[in-house]
C-alpha cells in the first residue's frame, strides 16, 4: 500500500492542477506595468525630496536647492521627462496661485502650486478622469516652523514618490480615460492644495470617477506596539456620503445602503484589483473616511461628492512623523529615509497602479441600472443600459448578503438585463461593465425601476 500512496497523490495533484479553474485573471498589459514599479527608483525619488532640507508649505519658493519651490520644480522636471515617453498624450504643469493669510496656519502671502502630470485618454468620447495624489509639503513638531530641517521622507515623500513612479511607468501606456498624477501643496497647513483643486474640478465640471490619495505609505513598523508587517496596507473610505446627505438619506435608509457610498465602492474595488495583481499584499478596508479625528487630501474631494479614498501604511510610527530631528534616550526621532521599507512602498505603489490602470482601461459604468419591483418575487430582475463610452464585452452582476463587507459572487452576462435566483430582501446587487480585456468598471448599485 505504501509503495503506491505517493504516486497516487502525485497523480491526483497533477489531475487537479490540469483541470482547476483559473480564479485570478490578470490583464497581461497591467501585469507588465506592475512589474516595472521599482523599489530602487522609489528610493531615489525619496532621497531627492529629502535633499531639499524642508518642503514646508511656507518655506522659500525662490532658492534653487532648498524649500518647497525647488521641490515642486524638481517634480515638474520629472514629469516633463516622462512626457517624452507618452507619444504626445501627457502634459505637465504647476497650477499656481497666491495664498492669502488665514489667521491660522498661513501667516503671510504665499506662492502655492500643485504639480500635475495629465495623461490624456485615447478615446475622445471618454471624459472620465482618475487621479492619484500625494502631498509634497513636510513639517516638524511645530507646524509653523518653516526653517527647521523637515525631511518628510515618509510623510509624505512616500506619497509623492508613489505619484512620480506611477507617472514614470504609466506615461508610455495608453488608456481610453485620462489619468492625472497629482502632487499637492499645503496638506499640513489645512489640505489647502487639495481644496483648491477640488473646487476647481467642480467649477470646471471635471468628470472625476476616482481619487486614490496616498499619504504615509512607506514604513512597515509602529512605535509602542513594535509591530513589523509589510504585507498589509489600509484604505480609508466613508460609508454615508458627506455630500448632500440630507437629500439622499431617505433613499439610503429605504435601500439599506449605509455601507455603499461611492468611496466605499472604490475601496472594495481597490482591494479586489490590488490583491489580484500584487502578491503578498492584503488591502485592509477601514470603515472611516480617515484615521480617528484626523484628515487628508482626499477629504476636500469627498466633501464635494467625488469618490475618494486614503491609502496609508498599516502601522504608523509616530517617532518618525511630525517630529523635530533629535535623539532622546537612545531613540532617533524624525522622518528620515532609513526608517522606511522600500519594498513595502513598491507593493503599495503597485496596488495603486493596478487599480488605476484597470479603471482607466475599463469601459464607463453601466447607465440607468434599475431593480424591478413591480411584483413580489423570490428572484431578482435587474436592467441597465450600455455605458456612455468604451467597448463592452459583457457585464458582471455582483451579489453579496446584506451583512457581508465584500461582494461574494460575480455573474457574467452579455445582455443588458438578468433574472437571478437571489431575493432582493437578502442581498445587495451591483453591475459592472467589462471591457474586451476583462477590465471592470466601478460597480453601480441599482435604483428602483418604475
């Protein structure tokens, strides 16, 4: 018996492997882009950012090698290099304005600027915009100290480096929709650059479908608890919409959709797609807009009705955040590159890339998704219309039980409607458009049909 046991196991294993269903379907084009994200490249971006001594929002904007002005011009120079790889699709600029004193954290007129790399979509009928952001400014213990050395390696050199690296890798790729690589100023003084751009987007009616804001994404360990882990990253997302909640509250309560705001859907999407393409990384959803009583650059967009989330490392180390450079009782304080994990930063950057690329390659979302409620049934019928742009191979109907945090089933159909044996009393549903390469749009929850 023993002589035949091992060959039998091997035969069964080979049979199982040969006949197993392939669960994870990766787009080879996105897989290649993810492979090009480089830890050494990210480290070089960080070291250059740290070399400007301080990037405090109120620091000098005229010196060549020091201060926030010099740092912004360097980021612009990086984007301008990547423009050359884009075949004319990418442009780069500093969107500038003068900030007036506010009696709080701005005590004088200050030249401000958000650095932007805009990779235009290839489909003239597709006006969707996807944004990845980080903030360039840094600080020490006193938020008004603009003269002290403030390396800002992780906060938020890591987010800025993520944006630069994504521009480097993605500039040569083609996407039907537009991707904006955004480096904002003024986060530490009150989310000033993000607020400026979010209002501009509203005024100019930008069709922003998703914002991935990266802030503190490059360290793998925490103080106090001493946890070390480079396999998990957090995504913060609001549940109930901050924008016009009073107008939407009745519908949300009637449908039981308190956990299904646009930002929460984006977070679920980033978890699914990020884990699909990046090995040894778990995307942990946190059901808050941001950390406890704290804020970030996604919030001005959230407050104006856009789907925006915050990406942050799993375990923050407060010895290296908002600290003067010093050593006390054998502990080194300050936000320096030596306290970062660049392989972890690579994985977090790759997660952003996979999410953005999948979104920008996918068709637009299905239109007019409705659920049929004309009669009482134990099955559910959904209808929808073809997306406004993009080539559609079919649709996924997503299903989950009401108490589950993530979508549990994906049912594919090529039609613009479906009847499925799941009761609307017990399940939530959504519909995604699927492109020719298998890329999925964001999910759209149904409204009640007439």
